[in-house]
């Protein structure tokens, strides 16, 4: 599987859904936990790689490259307090989402679609993704709850045994949603978190 680091955000992303992952059972929730359709605008994907030279009889033979976890960044219009609770493992006090300090952010299966100018879509699915809180802007009006403004959603994803030794994500490129086959692929991508019958790769 060839991995490529995106050097710029990809735009025209209109569908982003997440399924919670249960570490104890090793299963994803049956239906999407979070749905950011029509709020997602951009995403970037970076993969950690480590290259080590290999020697034989004192001569450099080849470089062995291993792949580690990757990082995701999504551009979103708005994240509600209820969604923050799910994303970060927070609790709610009144109208405000607060961190208890002991909560652990859950893993998600994350799937998104990026529309291309020719009408095709590129689909991505990342297994075992965790999202971390970062710097935000916060506003509050008199007698109202706190409103958080977060232009990007930052997360990291790790390997998943369901995709094999190098499996960090599943990708389906150049899908035509106007055809019966393409429509089926697209729908399954966003209804079944365990659907893995896909080509792996990261080429755009």
C-alpha cells in the first residue's frame, strides 16, 4: 500500500460520519454516532513514516520504510456541545460541555466523501480514530450557555487488524454515484462501519 501525505487541504467535502468503537467488544456502533453532512469543507491527511537503511556484508542494500499512525484535520462549520461530548468523552453541566479530567476520548470509525469536478467522489474510511481537544474560541452572552467556535477538528488514526498489517484506512477512488454500482458503494460507505470490501491506497 502506497501512502502519500497530503500537502494541501482537499475541498468540496460534504459528507462526514463517525461510528463509535467499543474497545471492550472490538465492535463499532450499528449506526453512525455523529453526522457532519453539509458542514464539512476540507480535510488533510498526514502519515508518519520511518525509513531505516539495511546492510549486507557492510554494503547498503535497501531502505526499509515502516508506516506509523496518521493525523487528520477536518474543516467544519460548527460543532455543538452534544457533539463535543461524544468526540472528547466529556460530560454536560447545564448547557455547557465540560471535561471531567478523567474521561477518555473514544475511538471512532470515520468515513468521508470528497466530490471532484468531474462528478466523481473519492471515499475514505479511517478505523480507530481519536480526536483531541485543542485551542478554541469561546463566547457567551448574558443568561446563555457557552458557544464554542472550532474551525478545524484534529485527530489521529492508528492501524486496524481488519485491514491487515499496514491497514490504516480504506480508500475508494473515482466512484460515480450516478450509477447503480457507484450508488451502492457510496451508500454502504456511510451505513456500515465494518464494510471493508475496498481498494486500499491514498492516491488522489
